[in-house]
């Protein structure tokens, strides 16, 4: 059963997550304790063998092997390989959950489009939604061990009410080498087309909307089936598993306490007269390798997380509750298309009918939220200058473009008859009335004061023209 702790972490408080560490069901301790005990026992056996059973020469050889294993373990990129793999598995896990078909949208369209208060209209709506639920049951039987144990044969599906005996005969008479979860969807489309011909569905647009929702529902069934078919490449799973096991196999030997080598701590500088040599200091003899055990707990636990959620349709503590989803989908969909069909409460005026601004009441526990101002935008609290001259609006006047003389057009200067643009032609007549007057001479009072230097150039160009 799914372990939910959402309410426990609704508020970030002191020790909020610490209380979750004491849970057993769905915990990392339940997943990892067997491997953890095995690693601890093997480490203890090697430690006892080194300390009590080996001779001095054998200890020296063992120390060399241990140092080699410790150096080799650091060469395995365990964090990179394992982290990327777990990220891939978690994304796949959530995508599988979002692919579980839910009939909520489809049942609303059925209730709104298939009409009739008589027995035949009720039969049409219930049969359509039952076909949709039958398709999800068939595909979940193919991917979920829990559902298969609940419906091991098609006779169990018939006894559960998802299929009639006649429908079972037609289903089994259809010979196909592939999964036939899509058969109820085809029955759905044929029945919907018949309802359109009989006038139970009023127009083709409504029929099209109904079939579109069915196709979305069928697409989720298909995606769920393909997620079960196409797994993460086995080679990647093998690489990650071998990397983790190899790392801790080397750590079993390399993290053992060994006696320091002779002369390992000899000072490099020569001793001064009267100076005593420093004693040889080796590693601290930790009978319980705390950091190594923590490292095993983190890395092996990371691998166990991926192992648990790579297929969430099993029977682990955190796998999907597929049987409860089937029960919920059937009950809700039948209620929506049968009991709730045109069963509407009377339309009444709401309590804010005569109020211009609706304000729902608050309880005593939430009344403090009324003191918080509404969010009006990130610049709502920005202080603007109170000087009226700073806030005076002025009209932006575009500057006149500076003309390009002929000497600055090297590509056109070599062409016969090609000359630079004339300001008298290109600039508008700012002094006179608007209208096309390209050869009107430009006067000094027509120019912007900042562009006064263009007057002489305009005059010179006009004379040349």
C-alpha cells in the first residue's frame, strides 16, 4: 500500500523530517537491512582474519592489497553513474503514473452527449462507460501483478461485471497474437456511431468530441502497455549494478585497518642537533567503520530506490494502488452517467447576489490573513519622485537622420551617374503643409536646432542638383 506522509511535511518546522526517520513500512531500512547486515558481517570476518589469523608476512601482503583496493575504489565514478540512473528511473516512474487511464473526462462527455431518460438511453451510457473501464482492466491485467492476481482469468472479469458472457465469447473469438485491450474501445466507437444514427447523439460535432475523448483514453492505455514493454536498456541497469557492487567489494578489503608501513612517517628534512624524530602515526584503529557503513547505506540505498520504483506495478510498499484505482473508476463513472444524468440541483441566487465585491468569511484560525495586503505587482511599493517636473510628460521628437555624402558611398561612386542621396530630396518639408514636395529647398528654420549642421550640406547638395 502506498505510504503517504504529505500531511506530516505540510509545514516546515523543527524536527519535521526527523519524525519520518522512525517509520518502518516503506522505509529504506526495510529495503536495505539484509544487504547492510551482509556487508557488516563480511567486513567483520575480514577484520578478524587480519587481526588474529594471519602471520606477520601475510599481514604485510594483505596491507598492500588493501591499499591497492582503496585506491582502485576511488576510480569508479559511482556518484555520476548512479545519480543519472536514479534520475532517469524517477522520471519514468512519474510518467507511468500519469499514463494510468482515468475516465473522468470521458464520463463527463458521455453524460452530456448521449441523451435519453428511458431504459435504452441509460443502457447506452452505462455500456459506453463500462467498455472504457473494461479496456483499462485488460491493460492493467497485463502490467500489474496485483490486478492479475485479482482477475487471473477472463471468467473473473465477467464475474466482476466488466464483461458479459456474450461479450466474452466475441472477445475470445477474435484471434490475434497481440494484446487485445483495444477491443472494448472499438466496441465503444461502434456503439457511439449507432447512437448517432438513432438520434441519441444529436449532431456530428458531439460525436466527434466523444470519440476524441475516447482516443485520449485509449492512448493512455497504449502508453501504459508500452512502458511495460519497453524497459530501460538492460545494459545500463547492469552497468549501475556492477559499479555499486564492485565499489563495495573493493571497500570491504580497502577500508580495513592495516598497520602502517615501516618508515612511512619518516620526516623528509634532516634532524637538527638535539631534535627527536617524530613517532610513526598510523590510521586510527576503528573497529566499527562508521564512515564506510554510512557510505554503503547511502549508495546502496540509492540503488534500492531505483530497484523499487523501476516497475511501480508490483507489490512493493510504494507501488501504485491499481486495484483501488479500478474500483474508484468504475464507481465514479457509473454514477456520473446514470444517477447524475440530468439530476441537477435547482439554480438559486448565490449569497453574494446583491454585493458588488464578494468576500468569503474567514475562521478565527485564518483571520490574520486579512491583514496581509493583496499582491499588486513587484513595482507597487516603488517610491516615485514627488517633484512635478520629474513626472511631467513630454512628447518625444525623433531626430532627423544625418545624410550620407557621396564620398562615403564607395560602392556607388565607381558607377557612372551614381551619386549620394540629396538631403533636399530625402528630407521632408517640415515648414510647409504635408504632402509630396521632394525638391522644395530646405530652410534653416525648418531644421532641428541640434541638427543645424545639416543646413549647409543641404544647401550645397541643392546647388549641385
